[in-house]
C-alpha cells in the first residue's frame, strides 16, 4: 500500500530496500555509530521484518523515515524506532506515520516507549504521558475512545 503525503511516498511493508538504508536512518538518529561492524547490518533488516507493522517514507528513491510496531493485533501495540532523517523533520511526516500505525488498531491500547524529549510530539499525536517517573511511556487508550463514541 502506498500513501502520498506532502510530496513523499509512505509505503506499508518491508519490501524495496536493503539493510544499509535502514542503518543510515539509525546513524542519522544517533542510535548507532558509523563504526558498527558490517556483519551486524543484517540485524536492522531482521528487526524490521519481524515487526508486526512497518511503514517507510521515501523522497524519490531515498529512504527518509520509518516506523515499526510490535502488536498482538487485538488489544495492544507499541510504536518502536520512529526515525525521520534530520533534513526531513518538521514536515508532519512523524505524525503521519503515527496516524498510519494507529489506524491498524484504532480501538487498541497504544504505547510509545520514548525519551522525555519526545513526550510533546507523542502528545500531539493523541497519546498521553503515563506516570513518567515510573515508566516513560506515552499511552493512547483506543478502547476508551471507542466507548465514548458508543462503539463498545
């Protein structure tokens, strides 16, 4: 599935790129150094392939962002590794990726385990900060919203 957003292409799934493109995102985010041994490159693609849902963002042929989700596909999901390359930030891409993820399980409970500098971003996406001193999770309770809207 393809979605067009502000001149970018958002793809659902894991096809069409290699682990070096994923590694470049992790390096840009500062989560991995340039000196990671080549033999470990495969772990980026394997982690992506073993995710429940994944979305990538493309500017022509360049991979500029991605997000992956782990979920039971019924009640709970956790957003992992949301990365947008620095030059492409502040264009609404991250928020669009979170919306794409949450559309997969709209009445489920969503978590985003993140650092405190990202709390305001996830709150703008509809998640609420849940006891930051205890867990550091942002949470969205879709089942509560569904009940409020009369769906449950």
